[in-house]
């Protein structure tokens, strides 16, 4: 008994989808690829300001035509890859954590983030100046104090409780709830003239009043109390808190939730501002001057950073 080895032509014929399904699959792939490619090109190419944005219409048609041509040239391989990809997603949906729903959410977050064009700020270097009043501020961030913990828990029950997510996304949303509660109640009051008064987070909860360092300490303590990673930035006259978001992918998720679900009115037509540290991690601005997480920085010159891991 001899085994017949199929030729390349026969393999292509077996792997190819029957018409018109091959055209449908390639077209859908084209759309999925063209949208992010077009957004990247749109953000990086000079806007010629033609009537009815004709230059962007031509750009979109050009991109979709090129990608359509490339997909048709390798359609047999593409269809095979798509088939294996769908099988892996089906397995992930049934037995794992990464399935069809997760892919859809990741793609949606990516597209939204590209469209909204978050605004990165200066890269924070590892060698910074000594942090002023470092030991006092560390002691003041008393996140284990029952008053601080209970306040943070109450904030997560008051805001965004109906947004049902799990894992790191849930923690991020709960940190945003803490930001909203403090932001809505904070009253800026100067320190006594000629002295630097540093209030514990648990003390600031009594009246929700104080200056920038008191606000930063309270925000950092409450973010830490619900599982987030905060840090306090020193700019040489101003202290403000930031929250660790993570990777670029995590930023895409955060941008979507801030602008589309949690802070839609506050962030309307506004950019998301953040810093990137020396390890490539993304930190979101939580200053009292910002009406939403990632609002505009009051001061951008960074002289020191105090992280609460």
C-alpha cells in the first residue's frame, strides 16, 4: 500500500474555502486590520485640511486596497492561520481565560485608545533628587488604618459598583472610585504660614481639607488600601499622586473605561495624561486639579518620586 503525498496545488485546494466564503473572510480580516493601521497613519501624517477630509478618505481607500491585495496573495496561509486561531479561542472560551469575549474587548480598547490619542509625558529617570520629608510622608500614608480602609471600601460601594469586572480591571475601577470620592469632597487649605504641616491620611478624612501634600497622602493611602499601587510625585513646590496602570495594553483598557463609561462627561474631548517610568510602566495622574484620572498635569517638572509598592 503506497501513500500518496499531495502536491502543493492539491494542498492549496483542500485548505481554500469555497467561494464566496473566501472573499467574505478576507474582507472581514481586511476591515479588522485596516482600522488600526488607518488610525496610526491618521495620527502621524500631516492633515492637508482638504474639503470634507478628502485626503483622509483617499488614505483609507488606499490602505484598504493594499491590505486586500496582500491578503489575497496569501489567502491560503491566512485562512489556515485564522482556522487555527479560532480553534484556540474556542478552547480558551471553554476551558481558559482568554476567549472570544476577551479578544473583542482588547480590540475595542485598542481602537478606542488610538482614536482618543492619549498624551504621554516625559520619561522619568531612575536618578531623581532626594524626596523632601520622605520619612514623614511614608508614615502619613497609613493605609492600614481602619478609618482609611473603611473610607476606601465605602467609595468602591458608592461609585461604579454596577460595572462588573474581575481581576486587575476591577482593582483599577475601584481605585478610580476612590479618586472620584476624594476629588468630589476635597477642600484646598494652606498650611500654617511659615511651616510645613503633614497630615496623616486618617487625619485628613475628618474634614477632607488640606494642601497638595495632604491630598497626595490621602489619595495614595486609599489607593493602596484597595490593592492599587500609588506613588507621590515631587515637582519642587507641588506634590501630587499617580497610580500605576501597567503596560500600553493596560492603558488602552483604562482609556476606554475613563472616557466611555466612568468619567464620560468630565473627560469629554480631553486627553489622557500619563508618565512612563524607566521600566516602561505607565502611571496615571490623580492630582486634585484633575477632574478625571489622567487629567492635565498642574506641573510637569519632576524632581522626585516616592512609590508605595
